[in-house]
């Protein structure tokens, strides 16, 4: 950073282009341009580097104390540790798993577990399973999120300081996170949110440092903070799927920045604009994407063995895993093989039996009275089908192998009838076609028994394989696909699943696979070679693309109800929380809920901020300037950036149909804590620390000014922090799982009637 004397020399030099401070400036510029004797001694003392370091040191020490206090309790699996602890174990045992979230945070958990000696054999099956009895070094794994959660507090403090706010205001925002029960509870367990929020806060901090160097563009320090922003942004995105919202936030801020550079009134050339555009494209698109890809590269490099996540992936992917069933047991299918077929999603067998469809259904529709074709969940001789060719075959050799796009018939072995579909409505779905069978020796309906074999993602010469070839059976005449769904047929079909013809050619659930080869005419027999097979190869980018698509699909599909799910409108007001863990014997529970003092303060601050901006706009419309220019700039730019972070991390949840919980609001809560500090500074002081960005060589300096909160600031923040601490202590038994809360005490902790706490005493009315 430039010394005062060098900075003065630069300003005195020639100025081919002049830039003015329209937002922020650097913390120590006042030492060059103005001696701030007008501030109160107390304010000046607090803003010295020594006092600032002391304050952040105390805040950090308290953060570590609160997050590590009794971190070994409970010594049982808590809430989503059943998922993320298990995923860490899979990394250590190298067994493939599937999750909707990117792998970075889980890789860190695995690294922490490996470092403290976890062997990966504890499976985290159920909430309440004992770590102690199974000799799991869980404290070391919980220590990682506790460290990151603790370090988030000084990062929040640093964000406020770098944005130009005084020490006491920075401490105020940090205290909102420091004493928050929800942040503490989330940071003490093997969960993703502490990692997500830590790297999100580092992204915000790095971007602010980058913006403060905008008058020193393309310098080493400028590039360093730009690359750091991209790196931490990738870590945020790689920690949890909603980390993409941090990427969107930075993207919006960069677009506003580039739009400003594009303004011809600034005097910049288009060449200058494109240099900035390319720099940001490299630092905030290329670098983060490479880092994000690297997380998945490590993920695939570690998980090389067959595991619980195999079935989510395509057959081609599964065959790259050591020990996978598809790799070990799949075999090429030949004409006249007798096989069993299963539906990919519901896992029922394609089945038929001699019973007929009833002449008339309950709704009055008439059936064909043909032989029933159903989906059956158990192994049975009526699940056996023979693959019949529709073309001449050689006597032997590979010409007898069934290939993608072959036209085939399927013979039901027990009844000697051929699978058929026709333009008759199915029993349960009038829009779909009925599936039945037809005697093999009656050729009058030959065309209705012909089906195209479409192997999913198959090419013309690809052989049909058991286990590993997912396929669709498409009717030759009507082009419907053989399909099933979970709804059961009536008693006349023994409550088995309906098989029908789906008219949607893109229906992904109309997918089947051959489960077993019952008999074969292959001269070599049908025995499966169980000798170890070399895993097949698949490019990293194909794996990456397949997994990304599946992650998005399954994340959107998390729509089932949950007793502790809640809507976004409830989150800022703490209408409900989440029961993480309970133990009945000692009446202990962990209930995720925030510090009501801090959360409601943030809601009030958001309301005040919107009101201030609205009043300012209205006044300026009438030619009144109620707020000084520098203060207005800070409100619209720095505080506005905090509002943008809050909104982008909050509002999209209103559009989501998946399960949602209060912990999804924690990133927005952190942003609202930053905004609350900005609002408090506006209320307590008529001035701000301005400018704060580092002056460039040809910067035209404006008049410097300094925030002066006097004694008002420390008193207000001290009272607020003490009140938050008292509320934290009051709610701490629900945060730490303290034993022995009787029913009346639990009722007292229920500050809102909507909180569903365990072990509460029943409220009884006295009978007079």
C-alpha cells in the first residue's frame, strides 16, 4: 500500500483523466489529507488499530468458547449428521454415494475424520446412534464446522470495518452472529451450513477489498482480491447447492459495476471497458469454475468403489465403479434367451398370468377381456419372458445378439402368448393403452406384437445387456412406451401394478432393465463369470454433467412433507424451528431456533432501511436534500450491497417447491446483520468515515469526514450485546441439549406458541 508521501506525489502529477470518489475510500486516507481533531477522544481511541485488534480478539475468543462448549454432547448422531457424517465415511471407505449438494464441505469433513483417526465403518444410520459405543472420533469432525463458525464472527467484523464503519458498529454486527443460538447450534454439528456461511462471508469480504482498489485497477493487489473473490465464491458454491445464490449476488454486483464503467461520462474508452470485462470474466467465471470442477474431480477420484449411490447413476457410470453389480454380472442378451425385466423406478417385474381383464370396469368402460399384464413385486415363474426375433438369424455367433433399435417380440413363457398393446384404454388411465397378450400361433395381430428396443443413450450397434442396459419398449404401430406407475389395480388383478402404454415419447420413467437371464441358447451357457473385471472408462466431463443434472432433479424433487418444514415468510420472525435431537430418559433436546433479540432487530433494521430510502427518494423528488451526499452514497452503495445479499439469498426460496427449513435463512440472516450495523450507524451519527477506498494516482479528492458516535455508540451496542447474551443464555438449554428441563421450564422457553418443543407440560385449566 502506498506511503503518505508517495500518495501526495502521485496526486500532484499530471492528470490525463480524473476520477472522483462516488462511493468509498480508504481507512487511512484521513492521515494524509485531514487530521480529524473534531472527533470525540473516545471515538478516536476505539478506531485505533490497537483497539480494533483488541475488540476483534475478544469477539473471536468468545465465539470459539460458545461454539466449542460441550461440543462432545450429545455423543449421538444429531439431525442431518445421519447424511453428512455418512458421506464423510463413504469418502474414507471410497464407496460411491449420491447427494444433492456439491462435495467440497463433505470432503472437508472426510479430511477431518481421517485426520482424527475415523476409519469410516460407522454408518450414521439413525439419529440417536451412539458415537461413544462405536468408538467414533466425532469431536474432531464437529471441530471443523465449529472452527469455521467461530471464524465467521471476525470476518463479519472485518467486512464492516472494510466498508468504512466504526469499530463499535462492526462489533454490533459481529455480536448479532456471535450470540445467535441458531448459528451456534448449526456450527457445533457435522452439517454444511457453517462451511457455507464462512466462505460466503469471505466472498463478501474479498469483493469489498477488490472494490476498494478500483482506482488501482490491474495492479497485483487488485488482481489478488479479484481472484480471491472467485476462489471463495467457488468454495461457497461447492459447499452447498444454495451457494449458487452467492454467485448470483456477486454477478449482479459485477454487472452494476460494469454498467458504471460503460458510462461515457466517466471518460473511459471501450477498450478500457473490455479489459475490465475480461478481467472479471477470468477472475469471477473461469477461475471459480475451474475450482468448482476440481472439487468433483477429487470426488470422482476418491469414490472408485461401488456403493449406496450406484443406482442413481446411469449404467455407463456404474460400470466405472469397482465391484459394481452391473460391471460384474451384466451379460449380452441373445435371441431366444428367457429373461425377467424390472421397471427402473418402481422395481416391479413385468408379469402376466392367465386371468383376464373384466369385461366392464367400475366406470363403465369396456375392456378387451385379454390376458392381464401387470407389474409384480416378487420373483415368480410368471415373470419369465422369451426374446423372439423378427428377422432371420445365423445359426451361431454374434449375429444372434439383440441390439439397440431391433424389432422384437416378447413371449410369455408360461402361457405361450406374445406381449401386445392396442388402441384400448388401460384399466386405470383412459388416456393410456392397455397391455395384454395374444396366442403365439395366431398371426392375425402380428403387427400389434412388434416392439422397438430402444436402449437409453444407445447407438445402432450397441448390444442389449442384462443389468446395465436401461431400455424403453416402444410399440411399433402406436409408438407408445411400456410404462407402469405405483397405483394398484383392484382385487381382480390381485392388487398388482398396472402396465400400460404411455403416449409421451419423452417420458423418462418408462424405463426398464433386464434383471436376470433365466436360460439362454448361447452355446457357452449362461453362467456369469465372477472373475474381477476391469472398470470401464468414462470421461470426467461426462460424469460431471450427469451428476449435475441428477443433483438438480433430485433437489427439486424433495417435496415430501416434514413436521419441521417451514415457509420463507416465517423465517425472519422465528415462527418455528427444527427439532434436531431428543433423549427421553433425561428430557434433553436440541431445538434449532435463533436469538429472538437479534433476529427481530434485523427485521426492524430492514424495515427502517427501506423506509429511509423511500423517504429520501420522495424528498429528493421535491428538491429537498435531507441526507448529505457522502452518507447517501454509503446508504445506497455499501448498505445497498448488504440488502442485495439478503434479498438474493432469501427471495428465491419463495419460488421453490421443495422442503424448506429455517436454516436456509442463515445466509440471509448474516446479510441482515451487516445491514443492521449500517442502519445503526446512520441513526447514531450524522457523518461517516469517508472516503475509504485507496486513492489512485489521479484521483480528485473530496472533503474527508469521520463517523463520531461518541458515547452513544458504545452504550447502545453494549446494552444490545448484553441483552442478546442474556437471551442466548436463556435459550442455551435448547441449543446445547442441557438435561433435566421439566415441563414448566420447557413451556417458559417457548417464547412463541408456534415453537414445537418436546417434554412441555400440559396446560390445564383449574375447575372451580
